[in-house]
C-alpha cells in the first residue's frame, strides 16, 4: 500500500469539480481529509492523505493536474526554518502527530514532514515563528 499526503490547490473555476469522487471511483484510492479551505467561487485547498497502489496514485495525480489543479506533496508546503529555530521545544507540545520532536542526543528540534498533517498548531506555538506553512 502506497500512502502520501498531498495539497490540492483549487481555483474558483475548478472548485465545483467532484475530484474526491473521481479519486475513489476511478483510481480506487482511500482518502483522509486532513485540512480543507474550500469556499464557493473562490480559490481554496484541501490536504489529503491518499492511499492505494503506486500506479493508481500516480495516475490520479496526473488526472488532477490535467483538470487544472495544482498538486504538491504536503512536505513542500510545511517546513521548519532552522535558521530561526532556537530549539525551545514549544512546538513539540502542540504537534498532534509527533512530526516535531526532540533529538535527545543533540537536543535539537527535528521535523519529520512525512508525519505532518498541516494543522498549523506549530505556527502559533512557536515564539520565533520558525515553522512556515504555505498551504494557500
């Protein structure tokens, strides 16, 4: 089973397309909606955890891009700015997926983008704004 978290960016012109239905029916993918900002007649985004065969996943991404949607891995939208980070650990207390954690040997705060669900709790928890989220 292949699983990836993706951010799908909609435009006002594409918001009405039933893409989740297509991902399930046409490509046999299982999805979990992690976050969504969808408004009628406006740009928006949805963060999905998609699972299925690698072949079906790749075909689905190609399909989405062909529909005019911008698709990127979640890891490209959420990042830790290590130049700003002072490793205070405030973010680790709020991270529900343990994507942010202490390396006990170095006492550095590390970020595992594969575990991140894009909830943005780390952004408000970080006193120096070292977590950067660009979902829209």
